C-alpha cells in the first residue's frame, strides 16, 4: 500500500469534511456517514463494504490487524489518512476517540430489492424520531435475522452519528428502505406479508397473529403512536401486556418484544450456538 496521507492540522479540508458528517447538511451534501472503530470497519469489510475515507491513528497503524484492514481499504479505493488521536477526537467529537473512523456511502435499499426469504420478517417504523431508538431497532432486527427495516414517512436520519453508534455495526448488515405509507402498503400486500401493528389501542395480545406467515411488525411514533388510518390497514392490531404505572413501553423495547416473539414462535430458527 502507498503510505497514507499524514494530516497534522484540524483545519485540513479532509478533516473538516469528516467533521461535517455530524450535521445533516454535511451528510446530505456528501452522501456519506461516519462509522467509528476498527471492529466496525472490519465487520463492514467482511460484508464487502468499504469506506470512501478512512482516518487512522498513528499508533493503531502499528497493529498488524489494523495495518491489514487499512491496506485492504486502500486497495478497495478508500482514501486513507493517518492522523493524531487529538484530531480523531475532534472528528468523532469524543474525549476518548476511536483509533479508526470511516466515512461510508449512505445506502437505502429499494423496497422491491429487499430480500424475499420465506417466511419474511420485517420491521416498519412510522415517523420514528429518536436516532437512538432507530439504531437500537436496527441492531435488534439484525439480531433476530429480520430481512429489513422500513422507514415510513418522515423519520430521523438513520445515518446520523447517534443512530449509527446505536446500531453497533448492524447498519452494514441490515437492509434499510424508506418510503411513504401508500407505497409500503402496496408492497407488503404484493408480497402477501401480514401487517402486525403494535399499538396501545390493540385489543389482542402481541402474539395474536400467525408467525408462520411472512410478517411486517409495524411500530408507531414515540409521541403519537400509529395514525388511525394506518392502524385500520393492519391485519392485526396488538398490544403488549403491561402492568404498573408506565403508560407505554419505549419504542425500541416494544419493537424488541414484538420481533423476539415472532422469532420465538418460529423456534428461533437459524440461531447461532
Ligand atoms: N403515546 C403514544 C401512543 O399513544 O401510542 C405512545 C407511543 S409508544 C412510546 C411508541 C410505540 O411503541 C407505539 O406506537 C407502539 O408501536 C409501541 N408500543 C409501546 N408500548 C406498547 C404496548 N404496550 N403495546 C403495543 N405497542 C406498544
């Protein structure tokens, strides 16, 4: 590999462009997002996903594994920069910076290109607002082997630094689609997927639909839940039992309960040992 470009100033344009990825504007203009950590970069590499830019600390470059990763990234076309931990701290906006930070291309999967394994399992989120919830849900969807996360309507940015951090790497593994409700409805009907809406207004318990069918678990917005017309379109509208004083579950927790229950009823098929 040719020697990485050594950058010593935080005013360098590449450093500035990486820092800009903390802002929606910077991400929209470049089409990139930040993912931090050597472990994440190496998991992405295992899936054949390479960054456009990879920033590495001088110390990390001494480690054979990082050296190998950086060299493979450069071969795949990444622009590699070597810099100080202080500058990596500024890029990641952390006191305790990661030694490797990548800028990756944002990628949405068109609905029609989502995997078609049977029985399918998808999660659709209407108007999700909190990037931590979205990232946690993406990670959980990956953990149950779901086939995609579908963003319906106006949502927070799945490529924000906070959302990506919460995915813990699942951002690279989980197909992500975004669409409007009408297109989503036509798509799931065309694939004969059962729409299981999770709602506090549900009259049936959360396992009151057949898990052997392909299922889309449909979750509502943190403040207002699912709009009435979307609830009306569901094949099943279910409620997770609760007691105590809380009036609802956190969105990511509720999604985890829903997804794990479908997978449990499918005998945890494909679970690793
Ligand atoms: N005030 C909102 C409402 O009335 O729906 C609460 C929204 S809750 C924080 C966010 C989403 O999590 C809900 O739209 C629903 O999809 C899911 N959720 C939370 N608790 C649930 C429960 N006990 N049963 C079913 N879904 C639940």
